[in-house]
């Protein structure tokens, strides 16, 4: 079995310049550590974290990673403007030694991939995830395969879906 954790970056500032350089908004800076604490408390430890190199995604990870410092982290430029299928291609290319992968990226692709991969699991979590994959949201999907390149659409089980609002923070769009 493999576990894929898909996260949308925390709330960012309103665009004023280049989208790539947008920083986290105050709500995003407050939300990201909540998700990081949740990962630690629930012992959801990734073997690898792939992060879009956009400023807001890198800031999200930096604010989350307290207690997760030993996790291998890679910036992956492909995550920045990836489509759902582009993200799935990245997943298919993950090396076999990785059992649990956390990807921090952008919508709409992150939410679309999460919905596409899930075939069963917590129906209430799926309903919440289908309504909105808000900023700072995290989907944990268990995949019944021993190889990342064999991950199939609708083959995963949604273990949980959390948002900053469900963790005591402010809910965002």
C-alpha cells in the first residue's frame, strides 16, 4: 500500500505582481502550522515532500515542518502550473522506496486529482472535499498498490480530509 497526501498551499495574499511570488496572507501563516501539528499528532509522517517552488507553497511547508525536519523535501517546478493529469504523472514517477508522499501544490489541480483518485472511503470527508478544496486543505488517500506507477483513478480510499477550519483555524476558499 502507498499513501498520498495532497495539500493545497495555505491562504495567500491578493495578487499584486507575479503570481509565482505571492506570499502567504496572515491567515495562511496561522493555518499552516495547524496542519503541520495535525500531521505530527496523527503520526502522518511522509517519506518525501514535493513542494511547488512558488513562494506561497514553500512558505506553507516551512511553517508546517516543525517536528518533521528530517523529512526529505524537494522543490518540483512541475507542481506550479500542473494539471490534474500532470500531477498524476508526477505521482507515477515517484521512486519505489517512498511509501508515503506529501505533495503541496495549487488548485484546481490538487483538488481535481484528489477527487479523481478516490473510489471509496469516508463519504462525509469526500462530500466536504467535493464541495471545496480550500486553501490549507489536506486529503489523505490510501492507494492499494505496491508501485506508484500503478496508481489508478478511482482506486484510492479517502482516509481523511481536513481543513484549517476543521483544525480550529479560519476556513478559507
